[in-house]
C-alpha cells in the first residue's frame, strides 16, 4: 500500500485537550495526506493566479512557467472536488438503501451552503471570479450519478469533454446575441468564468477516479496506472492543441464564423473551455494527485503545512478573498504582486498550520460539516405496538 495514504501527522489532527468537537469522530477513517497536500497546492496555485495574474503563454522560457498555475490550479481543485464526493459517499463502495438518501442530503446541503458562500464572496471588490458558486452547482448536477460505476462516469465525462465545449459556445453566442444581460442561470451554466456545463467534466472524472482508487486501497499499482493515464492525457490535450495549430495553421483566439468565442475551441489556453484544455488539465490533475498520493510518510510530514492548508481549503480560499477586498479598500493592492503573493502564501501556510495544531478543523469546514450532517439525519419511522 502506498505511503501516500499514511494519516496526516499527529500534529495536524491534534485536538485541544478536552474539546470533543476537535477530535476525530469515533469510527472515522484517517485523513489521506496526499489528497490534502494536493488540495493545498491547488489553493496556493489559485492565489498566485489571482494576485500575479500571469498572462504570457507558457513556453520554454523559464519566465513564463509561472503561467502553469492559470486554469490548471482551478482544474485540480475541481477534480479534487469530485474525489471528495467519493469520500463523502462510501469511498470505494457506493451507498445502498437508506444510506443513499442520507448521502444525497448531506452532499446537497454542502453544495447549497458552498453556493451561498460563493455568492456572498462574489459581492466583494477583489476582481476575482469566485469558483465556489460553480463548484456547488456542479456538485448538485453530479448528485444523481453518485452511485454510477467509475467506467460509466468516465464515459460520460469523455462524451461531455467532446460535446460540451461546442454546446457551451453555441449557447453563449446565442445568449450574447440577444443583446440583454445574461440571466444568473445562464452565467452559471454557460457564459461564466467556470461554466458548469463544461467544468462538471472535472468533477465527474474526480468522482470516478476517487471511487476506483479507494476500491483498490490506493495501491501502488493503481497510482502508477493513474500517473500514466495523467501523463498521456496531458500530452494528448496540450500536445494535440499544438499539433492542430501546426497542421491547420489556425491558432486559438482567431475569429471563426464571425465570433471570437469559436476560436477558443481551437487551442488549450487556460479557461478556454476547449476539449484540448479539458483533456490536458485533467491529465495534469491526475498526474499531480498520483504523485502526492505516492509520497512516503516522511515527505508527507515535511509537507504538513500544505496538508493543513488543504484541510482548511474553503477557509483559506475565503479569507484570501476577504484580504484582497481589504487591500483594495486600503489602496495596497498596487504593491508588488510577487511580494504580495509570497506574503499570502507564507501567512496562509503558517496560519493554517497553527489553526490545525491548536484547534483542529477549519471554521468554515466545521460549520458546513455540522450543518450538512444535521440535514442528513433522517428520522427513523416509529414502530407502532398494539
């Protein structure tokens, strides 16, 4: 069994003496350090994308490599959201019987709470496209499929990766041609920064991969196959876009049929929503997940601050948006973005580590977990005696 499933070091899960809320519930399975580390990397990657905002296309020049965080960090976050669905719904075994309703109530409640939180955070003046509303909506879309087999989930994800980008652009062109502002539903599903119609692919893949990995006990062989698939998809997606451009002479962003939106489908640029990007970003996500899950125990302990950040991903993401609003209000948002990013990263790593060490579960994570568990408590029917 891979070292990546070693529970997070005791310091990460340490509870305040005498505080039952901070302890791991009896019978709960240990945290999977590799997933927490991957989630921490995704969150910090989005910090970099939000503050530095690298615009140059990634090339052989080292100065452009920071652009790797664009799109790919959010994609990793979305794939991990799908893995979380597997964790919440029986890990390697889908729920059965009465448990199905409880699982759906719990996940549905989490999705709605995250959606509301995203809406609140979107009100702030920070210039960031908040992913949480799209994340919650994608959870709700996938909820009916929670008992599907990994193979069927992957077939659906593959079909959507081919068809959804075309449908999304066609609908976006139709909506924008009407001249009026798009409805909130249209923004969420079609014309937003993370259109759920397309981004649900990442969640489906994550659910399928999580279900499969947990059913194997996250064996070393399974991680090796996952890494090979991730590498192949990365080459197919990003390499395919380059090959397509060289063969056809058409590059992404060119006006096609009079609408620039169609040009987004011709390459693999971040947030283009093309099939090339979906395949490539899925590949990099799976490759990173396999690497972090394969980490030996000593490496997981060294990366404890990343794991702590991953365990408090929702809190860390929300606090960084609030901090950006404060900086904008103070006029400090014009500080050197690289220095500002370093401060955000270091403070987040230190703050999350300290919170996990002293308190335990993050505040937003605890709130949502408590409310979703309460919503999933289905009263048992009373038995009538005569």
